[in-house]
């Protein structure tokens, strides 16, 4: 988390970006230096960041990122100009009630709050190779979440995916893909 900053300094930097509603680029991985997210940091806890992702001038869902994955955060002249364009085009909008209803206290409360609001999620996890599950959250316990995964043809897997919290690398919800695709699922 934050290359050359202490935890306290890093959290202070994140809070500054939240308070000023800065558009930022978040760098995520030493293994994949190109892996990054553009958007607005909405909320933080000791464990997680909640980010409104923006892709090609379009807000595209909320990402929950474990803080330990964040290498650095950029807010330079490019990002400031991008925010200006988003503002002029009236594309900066976030459902504050939804943000408030998502708990970032710990993984269990996070997934319980997502389940309560009936969000389908995309969960990226680390295994031998990178894997993701997409679907409805069916069960949450103190160590894992279970997802009724669906495939690209809209079929729900017979066996749900059980994902240990410690393997989760990123969670996406309220995005165009899950909001639209869930309407066309087959039993």
C-alpha cells in the first residue's frame, strides 16, 4: 500500500482525494504494472477502498479494492483535466445512499451489505491463475462468500463458487455488465 508512505500518510492522502472528489489513477500491482483503475475514491476503511470507476468518460460501476493491493495513487494535470471534462459533461454522479449502505468494516460485513442490496458482483480472486466469478451472492460466512456464478450464455452453474476472503483481489458491482446481464439469466 502506497510505495514510500507510512500507513497514516497514505490514509491521509486517500482522505484528501475523497474530500476533494479528485479524479485519480490507482496503480495496483507490481506483477502487472499496467494494471490500474481510473475514477473517484468514494470511501475507505483500514482494509478497503471503494472507487467509482470511470472508463472512456462513462462511470462504470463500483470497485472495492483491498488496500494492500494499492501501490500508488496519481492525481496530476491529466487527471484534473479529465475531471473538468466529466464535470462539464455532467457525468459525475454517485448514489450516496448506496455508498453509505455498503460496509467496508471487514469482508463479511462488506458482502452482507452487498447481498442485502441485491447486487450481483464480479469477484476477481487469486488461485494458481487469475479467476473471476460473476453472479448473485448466495451465502456469506466469516471466512468466505459463495456466488451463484453464471456463464456468458446466461446459464447459472450447478455448483456455486465458494471464494475465501483472503483470495479476493477485487470486487465490482453496480456496473453495466451485471446490471444488464442479470435480466437475461436462464434457470
